C-alpha cells in the first residue's frame, strides 16, 4: 500500500475514546514524530546534497577518520574557548547561546564560509525551532579561520523557504533508496564519497 504524506497524530490523552476524537492534522503534512527526525545537520546536508541527506538520516556514518571532519572538530573545540559551547535543546545541539542586551543570539561555528547558504539554513532551522517553543532569537554564523561573522534573522520569506526544505527532507528520508548521486564540487571533499563513487 503506498505511503501517504498526510499523517494524523494522536494527542497525549489517557482515554482511548477521547484519543480517537483528538486527532490533529499538522499543516506541514507530517506527524510530530516524523518532523522531529529533521535536524540542523540534515538541513545543512540537504542544501549541499540530497543523497547525503538520505544517508545521514539513515544513520549511515561517513568516514569518521576523514581529514576534513577532524579539522572541523578541532576548530569547533578550540575556537571561542571562553564561551560555553554545545547547548542541548530538544533534538538540537546549539554551539553557543549568548544574551546581548536582552536579545538571545544563537551562534554557529563553521570551518569555512564556502557553504554559507547551507550554514544559514541550518541556523535558521535552530531559530525556527526555538520560535516554536516561544523563544525569539537571532543567529550569528562564526568563521574563526576567516575572522568572519554573518548575522542571520528568521523572517517570513526565510521561514517559508525553510518549511519547504523540511517537507522535502521528510519526502527524501522515507524513500526506500537514496537519490541518485550527482557529481558536484563538494564530492571531492565529502566523507561519504565511497558511498557514491567507489
């Protein structure tokens, strides 16, 4: 039987009869459980490579000894050492959160600005998730190796674009097979390369 994208979700109530009457249709077309599978990391990968998104969503690990992953981890661990890092919020790991004159700033550390659009969408996803939990925040991308910063704000247009991306990620991760590989510049440095071109 083909899977339908519109899923009805039962609210948390004890009485089964009430449960049957308390069905809620989520306007994004997927259940809360499915929606929670989307992470900032998947958003980042999606903006680079749809196949990589599918692999990551299936917990298929890349080459953990890949040189660029090591460099990325090192930069993350040793940059902005005076700030508290890795704050867990729901299914998100936020690099840094600061309060600047009453404004909450979510900061994301990146190795390079080469993939700045992907990085922006990942940070917008964090702002979107915080907003859904009643927290208004702004974002700041940090590129310590380049001594560069980029402010990120979630507005109506970006929210709409992000919701379309989330919906497409959910479509991709329920596919039985990954999307076909597409050769792009990123492939040269991708830790998943052996899954596509071996």
